[in-house]
């Protein structure tokens, strides 16, 4: 590498620089941190809540909590992972307080396989299509509604793994569950969605 060629900084490096500066007293830079992630968090909130106002509230609650606890951020952790853990916690709390929260959520355990050996290693073809990039608006709406119909614990796994791109280990850490539980819930969620979408794809 030429001596005068600067190494491009990763998003993680840029996050760490910002956080260190903010924690050192340069609070004006907090807005830069917000700008970097607010759209991603809004999309996450929209996928989880299905309502734009709820998604905006989720973003606001998340960044209020981030500002409150940023001094305790551990730099060996990816900020994005920590941020989504805060957002996930805010999402769960908001859902529990919502008047639209169901008295009893659908249980997928009753009719889906629980053997980890049966978990597929590859994503179904529709799951590999980013929700925001689907060309077919009808399909986009069908997938979004099917995801919203999922019980929260499965919906969180689906969104974090298949849409936000977090690994099994990262998702497990965020939700404080085992990687095996992540895989099982992800498998059940995919089976549920596959069942919801089979008529659409069979008609193609």
C-alpha cells in the first residue's frame, strides 16, 4: 500500500470516534450519531410496529436512552449492536403498553417442529429479497403484513436476522437468549411466512 494512501475507516471506527468525543464533552456531535442511524432505526420500527408514528416514537425513545447511557458504552462492543439492543428493549416496552397488544399471542410451538436438526441452512428465496427493494408492491405489502402478524418474539428474530443482517450470535446477545433459540425461532418464523406466501408464489 502506498505510504500516502490513507486507510479508509470502517463504520465501527467512525462510531467509536464519535462516541469518544461525545463522552469527552463534545455533545454537539450527538446529532451526527443520530443522523447516522435514525433512518435505519425508523425502518426497523416500521417493520416491528407497522405504524409510522410508533416507528418515530421508537426512534425517539431509543436515542433518549442512548444519550442517557452512552457514558457506560463498552468500546469492545459494536455500537450498532448495542444501539439495536436498546431499540429492541424500547420496542418490547412500547408493545406491552399498547392498547392494541393481544391478550394472548399466537403460539407457533404447537404445530411447528422443534428439532434443531430440521432447521434449514439457507434462506427461502423471498427472504433474500430486501423488503425495501421489492419491485412488486403487492408482494411487499403481503410480506410486511405477514411479518406483523407474527408473535413478537418471532418477528424480532426475523427482522434482526433476515432484514437487518445481524448474525445468530449478535441476535442472541441482543435478546439475551441462546443461539439455538434464535435458530429455532427463526425457523418457525420462516415456516409461518412461507405458509402465508405459498399461495402468492404458487400463482406465479
